């Protein structure tokens, strides 16, 4: 019998609004460690899109690196907190309250697209999202993506409980195989990213560059 495919949250904006409705930043205010480790791939002054950016920890850090940053999230509460975080850091980020379908995906717009733990997406939404991310890149632009692998279901230290929302190296290699994959690695590490990502974690990181032409 085939596995039942999940459909994600019934009311995702309400779900994330409820999660973000606290004075604390539930994923912390420091950037994702894996993203920060790949700082040298981000061209100074380049344009970058932070997908489903939540409370803004990664978009603010990107702006602090001198990038021109666009970011969106489905949660008005999350975007409000992100805006406040950017103001406190004295940086400019173009925030929008959008979901995958109503964000204005422009072709060839960005030097980099950053997608950190965007595993709200069921397989159909994920396929649409990944294709739009690739299309939004300029030639020679990079996608930097981190997510959880299925082993994360054993650790329960963050991420969705849905197997089909998680990533494997094979899945990412298949989806991004039309790009130049610079790095693709499944690994384990201890995360300390606020109250929601805390403890031993099963992770995968992808860096892929869009070919010229």
C-alpha cells in the first residue's frame, strides 16, 4: 500500500502566526550556521531572495553582509517580527507577506536564493517552489538550501513530522540535477537555533549554481 501523502497545514498562515506570537524569536536571531559557513558564495552587493524567512534571522544577516535582500513569509506575525529585527540591526530588507503562489517570482532576478528549513511544503508544493527558485536565479546564481533528512523523525529536535516533507540527497540531486551541484551532503550536527531547532539533528545541505545561458 502506498504511503499517504500529507497536504501540509490546513491553515498555514494561522498556524505560523500562532507559533510566532511570542516575544521570543522561536528560531533565534542568529543566522543559520550552515548558511553563515557559506558566506563566500554570496557576491557583495548582489541580490538575494530569502524564501519563507519567518522571523528574519537569515534575511537580516544577509543584509548585514552587504546584500540587497528580498524576503517573504506567509505569516504576518513573522514578517512583523522580522521587520523589527531588521530595524534593530539598522539594515534594509524588502519584506513581503506572501505564500509560494502569490509571491512575484521574476525570472533571472537574483544572484542567490536562500532556502533554510522550508519543509512546510508537501511534494507538489515543493516541486513548484523549487522550480520557481531555479527560474528566479540569474545565470551563475546559486541556491543555498538546508533541510532535514528522514532520520530527523528519530531525533524529533525540529522540523515537520511528515516523512514526505523531508529531503534525501537522491531527491535533491534529482530535482537540481539540471544545475551544477557544488555541494550536496547529508550529515548530523547539534543545532542551537532557538527553542524550535535544538539538539542532535539529521541534516542535508545543497549548493547548486545555475549554468550560463
